[in-house]
C-alpha cells in the first residue's frame, strides 16, 4: 500500500509542469532592467546623439524602477514602429517614453496602469493658430500635416484626414524645427507634447491642449507577464501616493 502511494505521488509530481519563470524573476536574476526608449519624445525621453546619453521624465522613472528592483538600468534603443516587435521578441522588459495605450497594442502586449491623460491636438506656427482649431479646418487640400512614422500620430492622421497632405518626417527629434521652418502647416500630437514644444519653440502655439480631439492615456508597455505588470503597477501607485511622480512631472514640464 505504501509503495503504491509513493508511486502515485511520484507520478503526480512528474505530471505537473514546472512553473514558468516570470520576466520579473529573470530581471532580478539577470541583475539588469532593460527599458526600451525611442529617445525622440520630450519630455519623456531624449537622446543626446553626441554623448549617447538619455534624459527625460521616463529616464528618471526608469532609474527609480531599477532601484526599486535592486538592479541596474540598461536602456535599449527602439523606435515607434518597432515597439511591438521589440517587446514581443523580448528585446526589452519595459517600454517607456510616452507610449499611448490603445487596443491594437493591447492585443499583443500588456500595459501598466495609465501614468498620464492626454489626447491628440494641433500645434502650429502662432500666426496660424486660429486657422486650425477643428478637424474640418485641417482636412483641406493644400494643408500640410507633418507626422513621425509608425506611431499613433501617423495612425490618427491617416484615420481622420482624407484631403490634407500628410508629410511623414523620419526624425521625431527635429520635427518641430521643420514646423518652425514652414515645411508643414501643423502637427497633431499628444497635448502634453504641444504644451512643452510651445515653450521650447516660441514660434509655435499649442491649439486647445485642454480640449483635445480625442481621449488618450500614456502608460508603460510590457510583455504578457502578470507578475511583472503587477510589480510595475505597485511601483507606480507608490510613486503617485508619495508625490514623487508629480514632482518629476512638474520638473520636466515647467
């Protein structure tokens, strides 16, 4: 009888699959947190191409997250069109840097709890700010709307503009210089970005950033790993409740 019980116990043990290791466990074992950043979206992440250093709100948050995990931070360069392939292929553990939460991305990846509310709104040279207050004003022949490739800005433009010309400019870090230079009439992007860029470029004016065309939220992009998602959400909740996140936002958006 005892032999039979032992045999059944051994059989049950071998039949049970080993618990899959979480990405959270991998990060701790590896000793590094790999954060994907595009480096071209102020105030969230900006790459200094001369020094190779990243700065921004989400760079600071990535440092804090790595510190909370007790590991080192490793920044992994990515691009807006590569975000989903990179996260699903395991090239980074967390994607940060002002990533819009949307249903298409949520089909293949997880998101953290939202970190900021936003929405798409125009920015134009100040002398033209009253010309482009509504989509009907923008979607006209002869109007040039500039956009960065592969992200939600381009997707929004192509879904809503059918008569205006959409000008795709590959370098998001210099796209507002193109707008200042008159190579396009306006750009439609996240309201938080328009607020900052009008401070960095006095020639440009954000157009009704408090009343964007749509509703949007920004969050961190994650692989489909529940323990990692839960840890990041707890981290963000703690940063918000202690006021640490709000202080960083104020510092980078002032």
